[in-house]
């Protein structure tokens, strides 16, 4: 049974939309397991982690990318929204 994902933030600017789920866990495995529990909810999702966890973005993108999610840091999100 799929769990309906509650978004933390929905941003739209100049035709670009970000469906944002903010994660503050220090454990990338915990984040990945939670997200894999609802693979349909991951499609098009931007998972945002704190800048100090930047080192986890590559592994989380490898795990969650096949489900349609991408992982970036909070500073990356701010830069993307400003640039849009």
C-alpha cells in the first residue's frame, strides 16, 4: 500500500515547479529507506538535505534517481529558484 507523501514545500517560478521534501536525517540509509517505501510518491520530487550533508547527494541520487526523485542541498535549491 502506497503512503501519500506530504510535501514540505511547493515552489513555482516562471513556469518551473519544485515539489520539495526536506530531509534533516544524518543517515542517508534512513532517508533512502523512507523514500523507497513510497516509490510512486518520488516521481518528480526534489529531496532537499542540509548543505552540511552534501556528501550524501551522490549516493542518495543513485538510490532515488530510478524512482524519479533527485537530491540536492538547501543551498542548491535556493540557487535554482533564484536562477529560474
